[in-house]
C-alpha cells in the first residue's frame, strides 16, 4: 500500500539502461474506476509535452524509485487519448471536500492510499474540527473534481453517538465495526436517553465548540457575503467570533469551510 506522497517525486529508473529517465510529477486518476491509471513523468523535456507511464506498465514501485524495463515505456500522453481526457478532467481527489448524499459538507481530503494495482483504497480526511479520519473505499460513492461524495454513515452530524463508539466511517476498516441490518435497529446503549441517530444537545454543543476552536484564526480564500449582499468576511481575512456568529446566522458554514486556507 502506498500513499501519493510516497510516489510523487520518486526517480524513474530504466532497468535496461541503468539510469534515471525522469521523476514522477503527478498521478492520473480515473474517477470512474477509482484508481490511479498512470504516472506523469518529468523527463527534462517538459516543453515538448507531458509523458506518462501506464500504471500496469510499471515494473516496480519501491520506496526509493519507480522502475521500468525500458525508457520507451514512457510515452507522450498525446498518443493515448483516454489518458489525455483524464488529465484534462483534472480529478485529483486530494484537496476536495467530502459531501454526503443529503448535502452535509465535511472535511478536506489530504491524502489517498493506493494498492499495487493502482486502486484507491482509502482517503485521509482532515475534518473542520481538526481531526483526521480514514474513509475506506466501501463508503466512497463518487470521486469528483470538486467534492468526494460519501455514504450517509459518514455524516458528521452523527459522530460521537452510539454510546461513545465511533460511527462507521469515522474509523479505519482496520478497526472492528458493528453493523446492523436496516430492519433490525442497533441496541440502545445502557443508560442512553437519546434515540439512536438523534444527536444529543451535549454532543451537538461539543461538536460546535470543536468546530469553533478550529475555525478561529483561519483565513479565507475569497470574500463571503450575506444573503442581502453585505460582506461577512473579506478575502484573506481571519475568522473571528463576530464572523462565526454571522456565518451561522446566514447559514454560510459550508461556504466558509470550503474556502479556508489550510
């Protein structure tokens, strides 16, 4: 399993020639497959056009280098229309925000994990309260250019319920998860007075407080305006208590979290 940071900037070595023929510059992602299908390589002649290595043509993907049988495997992207289309589509995954089907905006994807076939197996997300979570492939609905659509169980409104156990999707699949059929509701924890799935006031207040501490002092990438057109916060300005209050009053929290400088 590799992270994108483990692959980018690796030297590309030709086995038959015994020399470096380039450096990994970028990843080409096929959103429909949910996979990295090629590596973009800088071979020192970038002005002549991008060159790519189809992922299935790689001999080795190690800690120190990407190896190829020969430099000729590295070809201009213009000779592969499908890869050219994918590069033009510009799906990067990293940098996108998570969004549930019902429209709840979450954190930003900061890393992806890739298996030996190139498939994206999970995404690491930094939430708006500063915590990082792993979203496994099974809970990803769509890899988009602007947002990562995830299953409803990832909805941050529900985090912290189930008697203190993390909700499914808020932990890695490496940890045990209890799942219950839709027709057979999960048991309510002993002593719990809040119905399962309905956030308690205490949980909501805790989430809002974590979110407040995380947002305060952050700067924004662009101006955010109220519904009447008045300015809530200017581009480049810091988020203050006053700004947060107006953001909540104008229901602009999603717009704010999408435009933070992280």
